C-alpha cells in the first residue's frame, strides 16, 4: 500500500496518521513474511528428515544378514533422531521465549533494528535466568533500560520536513545530486548512509 493509495481512500488524512498506517502495514507484511519463511524452513526440515529415514532404510536393506552392520546403522539412526528431537525442542523453546520477549517490547520504537535485536536477545537471556523467576518480562525490560539514553526513537529528533525546502520527496527519497548538494557534512553523511544504494 502506497501513500497515494491511502490518500485516495482517506482524503483528509494527516502525514502523521498516514505514516502510522504505513508503519502498521509494513509491520504486518513483515510478520506475514516471517511466518512464510518459518513454514518454508519447516518444510525443508521435514524433507531432510524424510531423506535421512529413506537412507536409513536403504542402508538396513544393504546390511541384511550382517548383525553388526545393522546394529551400527540402528545406533547411527537413534543418535540422529535424538539430535533432531533436541534441536526441535530448542527451536520450540526459543520461539516461546521470543514471543514472550516480543510482547514486552510491544509499542516500543527503537532507534534501529540492531538495537531492537540486541535488547530482544538480552531480554530472552534475562527471562531464562533462574534469578528472575516469577518476574514479568515487561518489568525486566524496564529495569534493563531505565538508565539508558538514545535507544528509543524520539520524534523530536527526526529531521523537520518543510515543503519546498526539504530535498527529499514525500517518501524520504533523494537523488545522488541532491545528497551531494547538502552543505552540512554530518547531514550529508547521514543522507548517504540512508541512501547507500545510490553510491554502490
């Protein structure tokens, strides 16, 4: 969904409301993509398991009459199955931990995805720590971040966009020439970092 499509549906929408709707839309698309990736990974894991079982059956058929070979193949299969079950259990635990930690971060806007990922991982560790048994994830997160500055997005620090003055278009896009014409070096560097694809 683009800005123009939303504006054509809701005529009197403000830029702030429009940005909020597009952020929610992007988040929903990200979640759907994540689920699709998870399902793809699960299908691949099932294919791998099936291939391993087919290989085990084939090896057992080749080893008919050879008790030692059959036992070795059986032991190998049992070990592989135990490792698969362990990995599956760990993945399920991690999914539950991630979901629990995500709920504590709901509504928090970090300065960037790197910072969000760091605190998500730290919160997952804190939830697992026996010292924190019985504590709410939201309380753990608050304690973890109470004395830290600069980790959350602050709308007051966002660059002011003035029509006719701001070089970026409504979506924040700029051309290479517009970026290079910025006089302030730090602003120019920030614009280059944001539009790095233009310089590669």
